[in-house]
């Protein structure tokens, strides 16, 4: 029996880019200790008070079907957070609650792409992007960026691929590069979307992790709110990766249709998870800053460790929980470096190539272990890189 090309093509037929990760898992299973710097997950768990809110809600009976677009109170809380951060008037009718940012990315593309439409995304990219686009039956087309421009997409690069496209997916603060798009970049993106009548899908799941520069949500830019779908999530901001709760913020008409999609796909997010998310948001930005703080510290440690050597160049680490390192001076590819580092030093990092060809010759290091162990691992990684050229 044949399956649809829509799902058999999701991975695009190539390697999924997780070979080093799986190799590290096999080494760990076989008893070899490995320092794991691959995955974008906090080294803390969801806080006890958020779990308490979840438990109390479940105990109070919120274990049945929940409101599908999200509870009014959570939609209001998300709308208030967005209005406070962007200055753009936002109401609950602009918000759909989703089972995490990934489901929001899928729904957003489902919402704007017809079968066979071209949908743009920026290379380097978060691992699921092309597959998400293919999964809705659209054609995934990358906008290739370069290390010299910190992997930020230019107006010209977008315009070159825009003919026949219906949407552009961006991510700032960026995974995997750690770059926060500049005002100039954001204005170029906005102009390209208006010139070519594109929907902009703006993945802002790292919006609480900004170390340098300023996060600009494109819905703040003139003429953009009506063509932008913002994807948000509680995963990174509140260490709630396993709770699966996020949102789409967009024009009310789009949200009403996306709520119909939710009725026919996810049937909403569990009520006790929504209540926990609402509680978490009610704790305000002090909680968000506390959850981001370890990454801010480790980013500073990374800069210290990398200073005074010239084998590795760091892509400006302005946000998110990663540092992207240019290891081209070693003569190795990102894949070659990551594999050799794992074999020799038992340190697992992601090859840049896992995130697209634009990041070839780079590695992504997740700052997701405690400060002392992180610094020691980075120092070993730097020595390893230096050994390659001696
Ligand atoms: N976008 C980006 C850029 C991510 O890095 C991730 C998770 N690593 C997601 C979206 C999805 O996050 P979630 O589904 O947990 O909200």
C-alpha cells in the first residue's frame, strides 16, 4: 500500500542530520561517559510552582476536553504579554493556543500554503523547517545566507527567490546560529514580504533569550501585522519543553480559520497544561529572566574561553542557548570535526551541516550543562581544534 508523498517526503530522503547525536547516545548506552552539548533543552526541569498549578488544575477537574482555541484566560494572558513586549494592540482573538511551537509552525504553514506552493525558509535553519513545509504539501525553498553577514537574510537574497512564493519563515533569536536579527535585517525582511506579497511566519520561541542587541518582532513594523503569524512557545521561556504548549499570534480572520484546523487536528491543548502556562505567564519577566540566566552566564564563559585564540571564530552569540563556532581553519567539515571530537574527547556537538549547507564548516554547541562542566568541555574543544592545525 502506498503512503502519501506528503508524508514520505517529509525528511527529504537525505540524512536527518542527527548522526552524531545518535552515535553519542550509543556510546552512553554502552557505558562511555559523553559530554552532551547537542540538544536545546535546559538542564533544569519545569519549576515546582508551575507543576503545582498543573496538579491543582487537574485535581479541580480540568482533565476533560478543553476549549480548542485555548481558554479565554490563557489567550488573554498571551495577548497581554505580546502587547506589552511589542506595543502592538493584541487581543485574545489574535491568539490560538497550540501544542507547542512545532505544532504552531505546522499549522501556520497549513494556513497559508496551498498544495505545491513555494514556501521560503532561511538556511541555516532549525532542523524541522523544511520537513514542516513539505509536510503541508508545499515546496520548501531555502534562502541561503553567509557567515560574513552573520547568517542574516538580506532583502536581495529573499527577493531572488520570491517569485511564486507565498510565505517566508524566519527565526530570531536564531537556532542554530545564536544571531539576533538587526533592525536593518528586519526592515529588509518586511520590505521583501510587502514587495512580493508574502506571509511572514516569525518563529520567536527564543524571545526571552537575548544577550546582545534587541529582539524585534516583525508585527511591530509598519504594514506587517496583517501579514505576520508569530509562533511562540512556553518551552524555552519557562523550561516547559515537555508540556507542549505554545501559540500563534496573527490577524483575527487567520486565527479563526486556524482554530478550525485545530478542531480537525489536535483538538486543543489539555486544560491543566493551559492553566499551568497561564500561571507561569502570571509570574512575569522575573521568572523568564531567571530561566534564561544560566545561558547568559555560559555565553559570557564562552566568550572568555574563546578570547586569545584564533583557530575558532565565534559567530556573534547574541541570543538563544547555543554558540555557533566557525571551525573552517582546522580544515575539517563540521561533520568531520564533530565526529572526531566525539571519538577523541567524548564531547558531542551538532555539525553545522545538520542545519543546512550555509553552516558547513561550523559546529553548534548547546550551552545546556552546568557552568563548570561547560567551560571545561569548551576548553577541551578549543585545544582539540588547535591540535588539528599543529
Ligand atoms: N523553533 C525553534 C527555532 C526551536 O529551536 C524549537 C525547539 N527546539 C521549536 C521551534 C519548537 O519548540 P516547541 O515545539 O517545544 O515549542
